[in-house]
């Protein structure tokens, strides 16, 4: 009888990383009506409400029809919120149910765990974004000005919120805690990022403050990819999102590496 030898792994446990990623993707696909279908409907409702309330009063923003201006912001907000929800809910549910050990015991490094959780959430964010854009295109004139800006800001924003979700999920000890992060951090930053309006319409103090909000850059850059119009400098947004993602990745890595609120 042939003796079984231990599995040899290189510097990266690719099989373990893929398994964790696949687990995260299958988790939200199993309830696709809730995780993909519902956000699309919510975005359409936001679009309808704002067009009915402001459509005649605000016909154009920075020379762009209001509906065309509004659509990319709604798509990005939906992508970001769902990327955050995917990682935060996955981790906090595992902690509350006591099966977080199923993720901690396999031979996965902290970096591999961060990557598995984060890329699973990025996948959800992109799928939601694509679905929302396709459906909105039936009602709004959605063009493509710069596909690379759309891809970069869409992926970078989803990654940023997925990393925030990891940090929030690890920090939280119960669902009330993650609700605090959602209600007092994610939602305010999303609504105050220029999703529904141009930053140029803000008073001077508001214009200064909005440029300290990283959510502004992801919305602004993503909208530029569709309309060719931006309130800020696109390259500044590229750099800001890159730096924020690096810092958040380091934070998540250190939290998981140390076992912060994960290991007894």
C-alpha cells in the first residue's frame, strides 16, 4: 500500500486561497436574489425618486444630463456597500456562530485569508455593478468615456470596501457593532461623497472637506469613466485609492495575524 505523503505547498497556498475565495463567492450566489437582485432594485428606486423629485429642477450637472450624471454614482455606491456587506457579514456570522475556527485552522496565512475574503467581496461588488449598469441602461443614456477608469475605480473601490468590511467584521463582537460601522461610517461617507450632486455646488468649506473623503475619489473617478466629467483630478483619485487600499490591507493583515478578537 502506497504511503500518503504530506501535501507540499510553496510560498502561497493556492489551493487553500482558491477554496476560501470559492466559499465566499458561493455564499452570496446561493442567495443571489438577495445579494445581487435586491441591490439592483434599490438603485432603480433611488434613481426614480431623485429624477421625480429633482428631474425638472436640475436638468444638467456640469453639462451632463442629470440622469446620466446620477447613474454612475448610484452604481458605485451599490458596489461599495455590497462589497463591505460581503466581508463584514461573513466574518461576524462566523464569529457569532462559533465556526470561525473552520477558517483559522486550515494552513492559510494571514495574507491568504485577507486575499480570499477580499477578492470574494470584490467579485460580488463587480457582479452587482455590472447587473445594475445593464438594467439602468434601459432607462438612462449610459455611455463609456474611459473603460480603464471604470475598471480601475470599480475594482479599487470594491477592494477598499471589502477591506473595511474585514476590519469591521474582525473588530465587531456582535451584529450591533457592525451596524454601528455601517450607519456611522459607511453610509455617511457614501452619501457625502458626491453621489447625488456635484462637489462644485458645495460651499467653499464643503469643497475642502469632501476632498478628504476617499469615497469622493472613487465616485468621481468612476463617473469620469462614463461621462468624461469629474469634480476632482482623476490621477489624484488613482493615487488616493491605491494608498488607502495598501494601508487597509496592512491593517487587516495585522489584525488577522495577531488573532485580534479571533483567537481566544
